[in-house]
């Protein structure tokens, strides 16, 4: 070998293995080359040069010729495996690793670890298990790769068991209304399951650049049992730049999505939002700090009340590469400092595409850090009693495969999942029935309009929904300003307290049960009148409860009573009468006394919270002013009530 050729050879030997190690923890070949054939060496060196230039097809051809020249040329097999790895041909890469390692396993023991990873990536789980075990036999002393090999063994065993115990999975195509010859992905669905939003990769022609592609939003409606032709959302939602990875709110009127590499973006990718006002989407706005940073914020999922955002980010302070973070909106409409979901969800690798179900307790996400089938898998986690997400569960095979599964959503009913797949060529949207063990809680929704009780004018008002059993908050939202319309998602099969308020009006209170009655197919429909603060107007305090045949307030009354305190504090010139009413069970004298004592209990609570006694009066009307019949239990329950009346 000439001096010139020797230095060229040395350059390739040093440079190429560095590239391989950085990319794939790959083969690090050391001289001498394991062949006597000068022709094989020449072909091998040419293959290395092409590989170094990332010219993979010619590199593979030269290396294959080298192998044909000398079938025992171990170096050529191992580098050829790396070429196919870089091309994404994992099965071929594993095959050539295997052929090369058969010649002399001791020449490069770490090749078995690499081969195991490639077999995981190509779904050859039994072979992967053998490769990882073989690596530990040959090179047990390397702490880093021994630990990684043990993780590979665990992953192989998990995948083998998953394949042997498949979960129910029958994906269906929703049809040409949704899917087209272009790529469709990132589905998002309104709570009433009537509006589906997708991201579509649209082809267009640029006079300078030629054929180009950009991402736009498309909307489809569910009409008469099928999805209508998806329509471009148009301006201002769509722009000449890319928009994608969107999440639509439960009422279909608020959308958060990802924008990258555009003027106005703080980092590499930011979260933007738009609102549907008077049937028109508003110009997109950057959510801004502290949600967006100089790093990457992407793939948002918005809670049913549009007050919490989950998203993926590589910002500092995480557990790994991409982590899932959550930010909550305060009462002033400002987004709070995002909080990392912690190491029960996040790993040193990537956690992506979070989806918070409308029950606000079930989170689906994608990860390549948790044990799975290879690549990125889909997982589910639910809140525990302390409100933290834990017990992450893989959705199983064949929902998950050795490929990447990213971007799954679940309908409000909790029985159908939507996702994107390229199994048949282009990316298309599919849906499938979600098996019971990984379903969220089914939700229903409260839907209606808020209006002025005197004029009928539609009103914007604040909604607060609480669990009647323990007073825990369930949802906070607002009705639309122009129409007064609202949609509030709530888990079915529970009892709830509702409070609706607006400045200048008496607040509205109610309680209702969804146990065994309402579902997403049969929502709770209710129009809500708000009464202006005018002398003589009154409102029933439906969430004040007493012990049976007693005037002692029950603990769950505290929430409603505190609302009265807030109302009186924000309206300091208002004086009120608190009145008690009963049904006709018992004597008139007994009922009058009971109702007066109940009214006094409320007044005593209000004064204990700082409301001046001079602004309050208590009166018992007994059974003298019924609002319903006393012939039924429901009617008698309505007659047993506490009222607040505006006084002069």
C-alpha cells in the first residue's frame, strides 16, 4: 500500500466509525481489514467514501461487490449493515449484521446489541431477545451497554407477550369526506362528535421553487351518519405558512395549534390560538410566555373547558428530550407557568402528542421511552386520588407496532379512537372501537343558552360546575357573547352543582343528576335565565341543603352560601331577604317555624362571613307559597326551598 493510499485509508477508518457511533452506536472498525483481497479492499474503501458522503445506494452497491469478491469479508458486512440502518431499512440492516457476526462473534460483540435494536425496530422480537442475550454472554463487563441490553431484553419479552396476546383492534376508514390522495393527520373532535378537524398536507406550485407542500386545517361535519366533504378552513385560520397539530375545544369554538419557523414565533415552534366568533375564526395569536419559550412547544391538547393545555416541549427542566407539560389559565384569563408531568409520565426519551380526554382525568400520549413494541407507542394514564397521573399502560398490540404510533384522540363517549396511519401508502385518518380496559369515563355535556329573564337578550356569563358529593370543581367556562350558547362537558353518572353569574344580575344556581340518564347521545339541555338586580326580583338558592326535618345546614351548602357572600360583597348597596319555604307535610304552624329557622341559619352564616346584619332579613313562609304541586315527591321537593329576594 502506498503512503498516499494508507493515509486515505486511515482517514476513512477514523472518520466513518465516528459518524456511525454518533448516529447508531454502530460498528467501529479497526485495522487491519479482515481480507487478503485487494479488489475487495478497493471496493470497500469506495463504499466507505460514499457512505461518508451519505450517498447510501452507491455505498451499498460497492459493499455488496466487496462481499461478493470475498464472502468472508467481515468488515464489509458490518458497514453494509450501517448503510441500511441509515436508510431506515432495519430488517436488511439486521440481516447483514447477522451475516457479519457469524464469521467471528468476538470481532465486534457490540454488534449483537445493535442487531437487537434493529430487530426490535423491524418487529423481529424473538430474534432481538436472542441478540441481546448473546451480547451479554460476549461482553458482560460494559456497564452502559449491559444495562441497555437488559432493557432490550425486557422490551423484547414485553413485545413477544403482546403479540401473543393481541387486543381488539379493527381500524376503519371514515371515507372520502375525510381522506384524500394527500396526507391527512392530527384529527381533533368536538364533544358533540359533530365537528372533525384534520391537518392536510396540501400541494401547490411556486413559480420559483416548483412543487411545494404546506399544512392547512380542514373541517368536516357529521351529517346523516357520515362525514361531509372536508372543507379548507380558509383565512385567517389558514395562511401561506404551515399550521398543524391542532386541538379543538369541547364546544368547537376554540382551537390551539402549532406554528414553527414563522415571523412572530418565540422559539422553534410555538402554540397559537384562535376563537370562533360570530361564525368566523379570529386571526391567530401567539399564546406567548410563559407557555412559549425559546425552545420547542408543540402538539397541544386543550381541556374540555379550554382552561388547561397539555403540550410537548424540549424546554429546560424536563426529564428527557421531549416532555409533556401542563399550563392552567387563571381567573384573569392568563396562562400559568407550565408544570412538568413528572417521571411517572416523562422519561429520558420523547413523550409526544398528549390528548386529555373530556373527562379531564384520562391522558393518552405517545412515547419511545416507556417499554413498548419499538419506535413510539401509544399509552394511557389516569389521575390517582391525589390528582397525579400514574400507572402508565401500553395500549397493546396491534394498536402499537414496531413503527411509530403518534397522535391518538378519543371521542367524548370514550368508545371510539381516531388516529392517522400510513399503512396503505399516504397518511389517512382511521377510527376504531377502543376496548373497555383503556377507555376513559364517558362524558355527557350541558348545553343551552343564557339570556336576560326580562328581555330575552342573549348574555355572556361565567359557568362553574362542581361535584355535588364533595364540592370539588369539575369545569369552568363561559357562554358565547353574541348567542349566549354554552357547552360544558361533564362525566356522566354523577350529581352536580351549577352556578352561572354575570355582573349586574342575580346568580343562577341549580343541581342535577346524570346518573343512569344522560350520555353523549342524550345531553342535558338547559336554557338559563339570568335575573337583573332589581328590587323585588328573586332567585331560588337550589344548592342550600338542610338536615332532614331540621334547620341545620348540611356541609355541601357551603359552596352556595359562599357565592351569596361574594354576590353581596361585590354589590354593597344591595339588601336582601332570605326566605324559607316548605311543602305541606305537617301543620302550618310547624312549617312556618321550620322555614323561618332555616332562613335564619342562612343569615347567621352570611353575617359570620362579614356581611352586615342590616342588609339581611330572614322570613319563613312555610307552605303558603308553593311553586309546584304537593301531590308528588318531585313537586314537594321543589316547594322545599330557600330564596334570595332583592329589597328596596
